[in-house]
C-alpha cells in the first residue's frame, strides 16, 4: 500500500510536469491528486483501525541499508496533516499564481517533491530512511524558498535556509550514527524502546531538531523564508518542514527518556524560543512575519513538551501539532489572499479589512481564536492539555516549562489580539481598502482548514481517536488521555483564563499605542550573524581556492609529481636488488636507451613542437616494450594514444608561441629535480611491488573465465567489457565528463563580451 | 589553410579517410578475440577526424550528440540486465550462423563497445572544436564536393 502511495506521487510528478507545459493552474490541479488520494488512504486506515502496513526496499545489501516504511498511528496522523494540507495548498496555489505565471513546471513539481519527501520522513521506520528524506526536505525547501529567481532577498533567504538546515542534517547524521552504535539497531521502534542513548547523541539530535524546527539560535532562516510564495510558507510552516524536527524529536524521544542532557537542553531552548518568538511577533507589522515568529514560538512550545517527555506532555504535543497545523495553515492562506487581493500585508494599511474582505476576516478570526487557545476551537483543547501536562511536573523542571508554556501562551494571545484588532479597526481617514475580486480557489482551502478547527472541537471524539493512538505509539502511557471539550473548573482552566486576560490586555495596550510606534522594528541580529558566518565561510573558501587553484600549470604538475615521490617513498625499503635484472633481451636495452635519450632530448629542446615530438618518441618506444612483453593490446592502445596526443599537440600549438617562455635557472633545476625524483620513485615502487609477488598468477583463471563467461579469446577486452565492465563504465563516464567540460569551456571563452 | 598550401596533404587525407575508417571498424570487431576493441577503434576514428580537420575537410562538429549517444548506449546496455533480474552489466552472448561470415559469436559487450567508440570520438571532437585554432575549421560546408 505504501509503495502505491509513492507510485501515485511519482505519477503525479510526471503528470504535473506534462500539464505544466500548458498552464501552471493545470499542473497544480494535477499535483493535488496524489496528496488528496493519500489523505483518503490515511483517513481510511486510521478509522478502520487495521494493522499498520509496512514496506521495505533493499538499497545496498552489503551495508544492510534498507528503506523501511511503517504506517503506524503516529505516521498516519502526520500523513493526514502533510497530505491533507498539501492537497489544499495545491488548490490554493492555483488561485494564487497569475494565469500567465512563468516557471510553471518548476513550482508544482518542486512543491510535490517536497510533499513526497515529507511523506517519506513521517512514514520512515529506519533511521537512514529518516535521514534521506530529511535531506530531501532541506533541498526541496531550498528550491521553494528561492522560487523567485529575480528576487535577491529570496535567494539569500534560500541560501540561509539551506546552510542552516544542511548543517543540521550533518549533525543529525552524526547523532544517528552514535545512536545506532549505542543501540545496535537502525529501526526506530528498537531505538525508541532502548533508553540507552548517550548525551552526545542527545546533543547532536537536538541540534538537528533545532535547525529544522527553527529553535534559538538557529531560527533565523524561518522569517527569511517568508520571501517564498505564500502557498509555500503556508505549507512549510504549518504542517511540514518545521514539523520535521518535531517528528524526529518525537520518534527518537523514547531513547532519551532518562537523558538529563536531552531534557534540560530541550526544555531550556524550547522555553526560550517560545518566549522570544512570541515577543518578536508582537513587534512585527507585516502579517506574514507575525505568523512566522508565531510559528517559531509554537515550535518552541512543542520542543519544550517533547523534551519533558512525560506521557501527558507527549499527548499534549501531538494535540498542538494537529491544532497548529490547522490554524497556522489557515492564517497563512488568508494572509496570502489578503496580500494578493489588496497588494499589502502591512497591518497599518489593512484597517477595515472586515468590511472589504468579510470572508477572509472571519477565517482569520476563527484561526486566530484557535491559535490563542480560546474555546470553542481545537486550539483551546490542545492548550489545556499542555497546561495540564506542565502542572503534573515538579521542581525546577515545572518552573521552566511553566514559564515557557504559560509565558508563550500569553504572548500568543497578545499578538493574535493585536493582529485581529488591527484588521478590524476602522480606518482613520475613512478610506476603504480596495480589494480585487473574490477568488474561490484561494478562499475555500482556508475556510476548510479554519473550519476544521471548529469542527474538530465539536467532534472532539474523532480527534481523540487520531491523537491518542498516535501518542500511545510514542509513549505507552498516553493511552489514558483525551482532549476535553470542557475540563471543569480545574487549575489548568484558571491558568488559561488568566493567560487570555493578561494576553489580551497586553495586546490591547500595544494596539492602542500603535500610532505612537512605541515598539520599532526589531533588529534581525540572528539573521545578520548567520549571514555573516555564511559569507565568512564563502570568503574563506574563495581564499583557499585562490591559493590552491592558482592556475599555474607547471606548479600543478610539480605538486602532483612531488606527491608521487612522497607516496613512492614508502615502498622503497621493499626493493630487493638481487631480484632485479637489467634486461631480458638486448632489444629491451635498446628501447630503454631510446626512451631515456628521447626524454633527455625533451628536456633540452627549446621549441614546443620539438617537445611534443620527443614525448611522442618516448611513447612509441614504450609501446615497443609492451610488444616485447607480450601485451599487444596495451601496445596498440599506447601507440594510438601517442598518435592522438602528438596530433593534438600540433593542432593546439597554433595558439601558443613557438618556444617556451624563459625561466630562471633555479626554477628549472627545481622542476628537473622533482621530475627525476618522480621517475626514480615510480621505478622504485614498481621494483618493490615486483619483488614481492603474492598469490598465484591470475592469467590461467582469467583465460578460462574469459572464454566461458565472456565468449571471447582476448582476455584484455573481455576484462574491459565484461568482467570489470563497471570500471570501464566509470572510465567512460570520466571521458564524457571531460568532453562536457571542454565543450563548456570552449563556449565560455567564445561567448561575446569575454576576452579570449 | 593547409589545403591551399599543400594539396598533397589535402588529397592524401581524403584518400586515407575510408582506409582508416575501415581499420577502425576492423579493430572494433576484432577486439573480441584479438587486439583492438572500442577504445582503440575510437582512437583511430578520432585520429581521422583530427587529420581531416587539419586538412580543412569536413568533420563532425557536434560533440554533444556523440557523447550523449555513446553514454545512452552504454547506460542502456549496463542497465538492461536489471530489467530481467540479472546483475548490472551482465553480458548476453549470442552465436549466429550467418552466410558469408560463417559462425559469429558476439554479445552485448559489442554494443557496450559501440558506446565507448562514440564517447571517445565525441571527446576528441570536443577537444578539437574547443582548442584548435580557428583557421582549422572548414572554410565552407560542402567543401568536399568542391575539390
């Protein structure tokens, strides 16, 4: 079944690419089919309560490397979010892009590629499968964030996202290596059940989670990623990309239940991120940035809860994952619609939105109320679960988690209040916003996701039927919990009430003082630091490249020859002098002398043509030696290569002066010295290897095998095309790459505007 | 350039072309049991290309097509066995009784070698087009018929 899901996506990719030739809208609609079908499959599997299906594919047998997938309750819940919201985002995007938008194949295909990467990540059951799809999401999100090729800020944001999440990927790789080494299995189920993880693994995995889920201090890529088209932001920052870190933290969490490092690092980073994100969100005026920092804050909340790792906390985390995916995607979709229809996302210019875009405003209120955790919406039930989970803790752990979660919630209420109040305030000078015509393709998806927040609260039993088994999958103790519509007058409810009261007071205060601009735009310090470090790395690499790739052919050759000398030095002690002979036949001696003479002449000769010819003479004499040794194939090839090289030299010499440029005596002697040493080194290494033959002579076996399996009598060619054909394949690829390189170089140097 | 300076070179390269091509093709087929093979054949044919270019005769000018064709053949031959469940690059040997030639024994390695030939010639053509001085390029298309 899982194979079928992936197959549908592959068909969808091809279909979208074909449909994209006509219009981007068609491509987006075709691309929506695969996620929609997957959503139906996931929902059906969840409701039927069947045994989880699995799939595996051997990748590298010798390394025990397998792609393993398992659709358990947690994976299916995430699939529902990833594919369900994915399908809606595709529909939405078909309204978002102008009809004649360019790049019409690139966008749908990349977005679907991202969607399937995320799907692979949530369905993965072995750590390496997780890792591969994790990296796929990094790459595809890089392409999506940088979709607007002409926008330098989008390009910079894309690079920032790639650098940060890419570094996180390396950390994850290291963490998973440590973890699998500790546990001795690559299956997530074994790892989660082991509880033997080392602190090192905890730190490495948490760094990876922090980069992907935008935790302090790695958060700076997320606000920058708002440069992407809004459908991308809605998808990446609600249900997918940023949740990848949370998913990995959730599925590996079992291994770190007893790890103090995991708990404290996660707790402190998570709590700090929650507060910081909420605080910065308060200071933003761009709606999309309010949501971006709000997302950072919510992710901090999730990391806090998962770091705590109690059964109640895990349950609360998953409830928030579901609620957040719904309200945040609804808000992003609405903001995109506002942006497209009014031309602005600035809160200051959007006063009176409730009059000009009533539907969008209602959706924003529904989703916003859910985000603030106010009944009767799903966000409320999820927030209650989180507060209860914190109240069950004790000691300093409780204090930190309480400050993070309650403080974060207060700020969430505040920025939500400010945003909604800003949209509904009546414009000062009585002017109204002019909005373009209503676009159903954009409005309907946002209505659906925002509505689901309400429906989910009404039909809380269905949500429980999804979240509780999923949480139980991660922590067996979660089976007893469920979301409550009305918890009664518990401490948690009191806390929530206080949160709403304080939050809305702060929000109202900021809203009123807005005209006075008490709070200016915050300094993007972290973004600047990460950009500076990226620039620094690039500068360093440029400097190193300039030093190493200096462009001087003689020095390149000298470096290579000197390396050969050093490499050969290790073999010299093995040379046995008694073993060596001068020559087997006198002809060898003659040819050897001819080679030496030609080489010596090559050093002396002053013209380039002369040098080419003496080199050719060396090669031809060499092929004579091969014939004497009974290697006609080698001799033939050598002869042909020499011919081509000499002819090639002659054609190429037309570009160059007739004679070599003058060099100083010192430099010449260095070059001569290294050349002689190199020659002696090669002779020495060969003499050493022939002094110690090991094993039996392979010729007889090869001859037999060549006739039997290859059907040819020329062993050399049967080896080339059959027995060691893989090597030949590799060599041919090298030739092809060289050819492509030459073609590219020739084109560059001949293109106008460049000096020859 | 050379054409105008030395009609002898020009004419003899033209005359030698088919001979060298036959030699190259011979090497290609001989490779199975005797010295030769795809690489050698490619080099001989490549040398023909260079000589023709020096003599100002028409040469294949699109290296990209040659390299791409060669790689396509090689990858296809390499991957084909996977389709029927054999190992990558597994060889199929076929024996045929042909009139005139007698018994012929050959395999998919021959196709593989054909790909090698194309890539080698492609490389040489690309080097030639990329590096050779401009005066070597043929003066006009359809050169050959005008002599």
